[in-house]
C-alpha cells in the first residue's frame, strides 16, 4: 500500500476531544441484487454542536482510510438584477430583443438626465 499524503491543517476546535465518537461501518443492501455495501450512519446532537445542521450541504473528501466532511458555506443569494437576467435568458429571442431595447431606453433616459444636471 502506498503512503497517504495529507495537507490538513491543525486547528483548535470548539468541540472538545471528549466528543470523539467510535462507530462501526455497517452493511446495507441494494436492490434488486441484494448486494451488501458499506454504510456509515451518523446521528446525534453532537452533529448540531459541530455545525452540521439539518439541511446543510456537505463537501465530502475521500482518501485512503480517511473521510473528511465539511459544511459548505451557503451560496450568496443572487442579486435582484441577476435573478431578472436569469428569467430573461429563458424568454424567446423576440422577447429578449424587446427587453434589451427597453433597457436601452431606460439607460438613454438615465444618461440624458445626468447630462442635463
């Protein structure tokens, strides 16, 4: 077996070392072949204390003999402008042209107002 290389950084955790858990890999069955596959089940309030709240997205990194679970940072909400552009992308070509013309009219009026002042 080749040695594993890990670039993990040592950090001080808010969770005490007494929060260590010892579990076993269990087996689950697949359908329709009923093959046994490895399964790991984690549950408990200690997950919440460690920042793993229900519904959060996880990033999973797998190495030989090591699995690292990290809570993904929530995606920033798209601005109102970006949301509008996503809606406009789904419009027909004719309606997209109308939207561009409308934006041009608004931008032209805004430019005219700033030129006058």
